[in-house]
């Protein structure tokens, strides 16, 4: 309860037209992450949405990501909230204020519990990006980001995604990773699927050293000791051991 109004207080201290900023942040927290999606969710003029986003970026309240390998000219950027408290507040507290203030705590808690695994999975991806950048795999990388895009003859709306793609220009090594925050053990099919998806990017990195990694909350249903040298499978205990060895 101490932090119940902290997010709104912070924005009112820093910004005018607080309601519009809160609406944009709520849309981002709810998964509406491109300018077009934010515009549709907020029903604000597109130029105004862009103006507010620029201010939020300048205050470092939000950041954006573009697919691995794309330049800063890439237009369909995905925006995300930087601070974990604000992410949680705009995803779970603001939309449920009526329920909270009417003391419907169990109903609100149930809504959060039903969605929290997905929320935690998203944060798990961001965490692993930071740890890879910091050298948790025993080596550093120059760039670490997510990748998404249409591939092959895919002319529909469906796109392929890879949770993390990292590259080291000093070693000319490219790393492909998947992060799984589920209560089920990960099967080897996840690695096979990761290798399949990586082929579309490898057309640009024909001579690079290639490695793969899968990070899993609940472990794996195969023997990780028999994997090829360029494939890493790491559960939470393995991540902990790598951090504190």
C-alpha cells in the first residue's frame, strides 16, 4: 500500500498532461508496443503519440527495441517500460484500481496470478539479455537483442521470433537463445526449432562461428551432458552457479 500511488505521483511531478502519458504507458504495459498499436489503444492523434513517446524516451521512462541486424531507420520499433515497478504498476495496479479500492482483493489477485507467468517470462528474457552481455556464458558480446521478422515465402501477418540474438565482432561469433519460463521441462524440439529459425539470419553470417543456448525455469527432459559443444542448456540452478562461481 505504501507504493500504491507512487507511479502516478512520479508522473505528476515530472510531467504535464499526466493522463495522456499514463494512457500510453498503460498501453505499452498491456502489450500495445508499436506507435500504431499505441495510437489505436489510446485513440490519440498519431503525431501527439509520437511527441509523448519522445518525451518518455528523453526521461528514460521507456526504451525501444528493433530486430537484431536492423538499423536505427527501422520504423516498427517496439517500446517497453524500463523500470520494473512501473511495468508492474501499469500492467496490474492501474487497470484494477476499481477492484482494489472496492476491496475485491481476491479477484484482483486471481487476475494477476493468471497472467503473472507471462509477465515473469518477459522479464526473464530481459534479464538473460543483460547477463549474456555481462558474460554469464564465459565470453562477452558486442550486441544483444531480440529478433523478429517475416522469412521465406511468408507473406501473411505471422512472423518468426528469436528471444535473444547476440554477436561478437571480435570473435565473429553469433549466438541464438530461447528463454522458457514454464512449469514444464523443455524438450529437445526447442533446440531444433531454434536452429531452424536461425538459418534465416545465418545467410548474412555464413562464415561466423555459431552457438545456441536455451534457458529454462524448470529444466530439461533430455540429457544436457550429451549436447554438442556449441549448444548450451541452462536451468535456474545453472544460471545461479554461473553467477556465483
